[in-house]
């Protein structure tokens, strides 16, 4: 009936598809739908290519989940992990212990991060990095005598993970519904979305600043603790704000005495060009969250970076009190060893520079899609891109969910052997590995174009376009 049912037939011979259905809970999908469709089991990877259990070669235009920036199969990373695991597989960051690799990675991140983000708490991923930021900001205001500063604001298309606290900072409804999120201290303002805004870039930035000020006034100026933002909204639809937007929000937060948190879980490590997305607008945040590209997905690791100002205030105010925040795997030595080698590949291996060149090429290759009947907007920064589909280009009409366009895109993309993210409201997200060559970028765009053409062969979609 569809690609999802066909694929996995070989894998089902060894029972994996059935075992998956019975035992493995997947992320962010309909559990019932998944039971019906079954899993695509991925078995190996090399460069920008993945192979599934049926032997299909899939061009990965999404870096796994926008994380495998260095591509698959980098053997020096494997060697770094194996060496660390053989020598010392575990060392705690609890109490006064640390591993060499954790200390070295913290120092190198602090050196490269903008401003005075000198202090690093390691986590296992992005959600607990956001959670750590929330806890430490609460601690900071409580211990420095401003316990009324509890409220946190973010944009309504932002994604900040799915932890119990962070899912309420996330703006996307699917992470709230039936999860009792957000809580009363979590608020959202409209996302700066150039394609869906009627006015100039300057007007859009001014509108965002106005929204933030109005929200702060509504909550009470002395009660707002933090504003969370991604330099480019990722999971909410790769929404690239106007140049200067991040700077304007950062400056407004400084003026209003609000902690500015840059969530760089996606934008960190060259995804948008520079090492950190904040640098694009010359911003030095108070807090930064990282994950994904930190270890390029080879092993789990995230980080929360604190400015020297916040860190010092906590040290001075807390005195000898024990600060009860910690995780067994914080600063895991194997993850840190991987992080060090990945960082070396980004810099000495020229992967960040390659990503910048490929990003510039992606932007120009994507403009060729603008004329496609289904394409309303094409936007990108570096190797982070989105193709937004509409059924009426002039009215910018979002496709009717009943058309099932995101599903059809994912299915036909799979048939074309290209992996991208089909967002719920009919957008195609692209995040190619930073190692992608110009030819590989061209191949990804060509396969995406074929996938878009496949949509025109679906009668209901053709009708929606003509109607
Ligand atoms: N913050 C941002 C901006 C993200 O994109 C993500 C994940 O996609 C997270 C936080 C959560 O990270 P994780 O999935 O590693 O928990």
C-alpha cells in the first residue's frame, strides 16, 4: 500500500519489525500509526549515505536528526571513543572528580563560545541542557534575592526539548497536548516569520521587540526570569529571522534584566555557518544550550554554558551551600573524548569551512525550486533550510491537513531514497551533513525536486492547486 509497509520485509525475516512493534516506543509520532506501518531499520552509514535493512541506500539530507554534522563512518572518532573506553570508561563529575577529556572539552568550548560563556555543565542531550538552564536560572534568581523572577518566555514556534519543564518552554502544541504543559510561569510570543509577516524586516524586528515588552509588562517586569530563543527556529519549521533579530531580542532582554538563553542545540557547530549561530548576529548570550553537533550524534552529549557573570553571582551568593544539580553521566569521558575529536575535525579537518561552502551552494541550488507550483517559500542559513509548501502562492495558503501532504512527502522521498524532515504543516526541512560535497548537495536537491513533482501526480493535491 505504501513504502512504509513494503520496506522492512527482509528485516521481518529475523523478526525485528515485529519486535519493534511490540517493544520499542518511538519518538514524536502516532503510536497507533507506527504499529500499523512498522519501523525502517537502519543498519549502516558512510559519509552522507545510510543503508536500511532491505539494502536500500538512502541519501541523508537531514544529518540523522540534524546532528550528524561530520557524516557517518569517521574512524578517528571511533578510535577516540575506543581509546577512552579502554583506558577509563567512566568517571563522575559529582563531587570533586573529573576526567581529563571532560575538563579539556569544557575548556575548549569556553574558549570558542561567544562573550564570557566560560562555565560548562555537561548533559546527555538537548532536553536536559534546557532543563539544566531552567534550574540554574531559578537557582540564580533565588540565591541572589530575587525569588519573584520565575516566569520564562519563548517564541511560539520554538522547540526547546521535551523534558517536563522544557516542553512548556517549547511552543509547539503537540508537545503540550495532554502533557499538562505549559505551566503558568511559561509564556510565548509570536515567532518572527518573514514569509508570514506583512512588512519590512525592520518592522518585523520592531514587532518582536514590542511583543516581548508587552508580555513582560503583562506578567510584571520584576517577575520575568528568562527569554529562550533559537538563532534560527528549527523543529518549528526552519524559520530564519531577519538579520539583526537575535541581536535586538538580546539587547531588549539586557535592558529589561532578563536572562537571554540561546538554544543552539541545532545551530551550534557550524550548522548555520559560524561555529555558533549567535555569532551570526554578534550576540553573546547569558546562557547557551548545546547538543547534537557537539558529538555529531556519535554518542549522546549536551551542554549548558553559563556566563561568568551568572556563574560568579551563584558562587558568591551560595557560599558553602551544596548546589543540588547533577547527573551520573554529566561529562561522561567517552562522550567528551568524542566531542574533542569532533571539534578537531570541525576545525583542523576543515568541516566547518566545507559546511560554509556547501551552505552557500545549497542556498543557490534551492532557488531553482521557487518556481515549483507547490513552493511558497525557500529559506536557509548555512546548511539549515526549509521549503514551505502552499496550495496558492499569492494567498500563501497552507495545504489542507486532509491532503496528508507531509506523509506523502516522507513516503515519496523515501521512494526517491532521500531523507529529509516533512514538518506537520507541509514544509520540507533540510540539514545536510557539513561534509557534503557540492555534487552531493545537488543530488539532494534533485531528489527533493523529484519528490515535489511526485506530489503533482496525486489527484487531490493537483485539484487543490487548480482550485
Ligand atoms: N533544543 C533545540 C533547539 C532542539 O532542536 C532540540 C532537539 O531537536 C532540543 C532542544 C532537545 O534536544 P534532545 O532531543 O537532544 O533532547
